């Protein structure tokens, strides 16, 4: 049914825009659906890349909430990694002749994504660091804010 709908009708959670920014070709709607199935209704894709976790090809997807690695081989769309963004302890990016290599340190141990296309890893790292800076900047106050008596303010 989806194939018969006009372009632009389906909501792919910003996936197409993120792929365009990364210079990544996702292929057809089958690949789009495979990634979107792993997302929550309110999630938007900030960055995406395609690489290998060990020898398994997968999409590396960053949303404001999570970092996901979704299997990309065949019709499978198993989620291989699902880590809240707050749990990412460190990110590092390396470049090799075979592509970019992304090392992500999580509490359960590091994971390495290899063979990312040029710029894909950089986009993921930049978006993740921007999100971390924004979360650090907007720290909710744990104590209720109280007004102090002063000029123009009467004590209750």
C-alpha cells in the first residue's frame, strides 16, 4: 500500500533529511521502513551512517534520545545496539582507507563501528556532542525557585 502513495506523504522521522546531510543513499522504502520500525513515534533522526558492527552491516542512527545500530543485511532489521544518549561516555572517530571508524564507549563496554562512509561518522559525532552540550546547558533546577523580599516585592 505504501508504494502506491505519492512521495512525501509518509513520515520517516527525519530519516531522509539526515541521510541527505550524510551523503548516504538508503535505497528504497524497504530500507526506510527497516530503520523507522526501530524508532519511537516521537523520535526524529539527527544523524545516520552505514557501517559494520563486527562483521554485521548496519545503520547507525542517532536521535535526541538514543543511539541505535540496526542490522541492514537482507530484510532483517534487528536492533543490535540501543543505548540512551546519556549513557554514551565517550566518542572517537578515526579515518582509514576502508572508511571512518567510530568508537563508542558505553557503560557495558566499547563498541566499534567500522567502514562508515566519508563524513557519516563525523555527522554522528558532531550531532551527539551538540546534543550533550545542549543537555548540559539546560539542567533542570532541583530546588523550587523562591522570590526574596526586596524593593517592589511584598512578603506573603
